[in-house]
């Protein structure tokens, strides 16, 4: 049963992302058949190097398999989103143009010029091309990261000084949860599903830890979902507080459902520092 959000969302918006997550879970299950995670001490790796795990260690993706996954995603999207058939044909053409041997590294390095040029050549929206590549890659990233989830959840993982950046894949996090039993904050990466502990009264963007300048905002009758804001850098972080509801939730969907908090933050002059 879908959660009743305090602000109405576009019809089918949440269902689309739930179906997309289900599709990605199916792809991950298929990928895991025969896959054996490598024995890597990721905490030791990060303690000696500020670069995330995927920048330090090469995880191999078969370009032909990734291309097949990408094209399968385009077919999934074409049956779920009503767009002009020419757009989907152009995205299928992208399957012949994308550098699948290096596209993961390009995406995770935020090299938008590569995707901008390809989108212009194929006459398709840049955001849509980026979306398809991003979401085709996510089952692979989650498969690679999953063997190390437990290591990242260890309470002594406190030396990672890039609180808003995923220590595994390097993606920017915009969502966290406060654990029910003790209120500890765990950041969440919606690309690879890694979680890592961060200080609670602390700005994950600028490092400010002055209590009087860290505040939180909640919407009436929706106390489980909060905006933590910083008056120094005007940054914000969306958070799910398990203590308020007494239960866990799907953080990927929670991040999608709480778009109203992003709008509220923007209205009040806060930013998520996507571009710094």
C-alpha cells in the first residue's frame, strides 16, 4: 500500500519508480548468478586513500552485457512512459554509440560533456540519456557494493570525511536515516544502496557542527520525514527518522516520495549542493 504523502504527487509518479526499482532488482538477481564478490577490506582501503572504492579498484563489467541491459531498460521505459516513438528509437540508437567499456567511469566522474555531445548528435534530451545510462548501471553497482554493506555499517567507520559522498561509488547522497534503536545517522546512496554512518548534529555539506546553526523542519502529520538545514552553507539533507514511526522503509522510494521536501527547502532558500 502506497504511503499517503502530505503533498499530492503527480499521478503514477511513485508507481513508476517502484516498478523501476523492481526491474532493477530483477536485473541484479540475474547478474548475481555465478558472481562471486572479491574479498576486499574496504575500510582499510579508505583509511589510507581519500578516493572511493570504485576509483581504487576496478570492477569489471562486460560491455556486451551492459549494452543488453541498457537496451532492456529502454524497452521497459518505453512501455511505462508515454513519449514519442522517435525518442525511444533514438535511445535504441544510443545503444550502438555508447562506450559501454568506459561509460561507468564516465558517469561516476560526472563528465557531462560526453553525454551532452551524444545527446545532441542523437537529438534527444540530455537528461533522458543520462537517466537511461544511470539506471542501467545501478544493478551492477549494487551487485558490486552488496558484499561490503556490513563493513560500511560498522560503527568504527568514522574516518570518511566526505560525509555526503558515497565511499563505495562516489555518488552524492541526498538522503539519510536515523536508526530506530539509537538515533545514529546513516547516509544512503540511491545508486549502489550503500549506507555509512555520519554524525547526527552535523552538516554533511560543509562540516558545520554548531548546534544552534543546525535545524530541522518537518511537515505537519509527517514527522518521520525531516529536512536538516545548515545556516552556514544553506545546505539541506532529507532524513527518515525510524524513531518516529517505529519501522524501517525503502530508502530509495522514500527519497522519491519526499520530493515535496526538496520543494520546501528550495522555497526557504536551501540547496542540496549538487553543483559545488
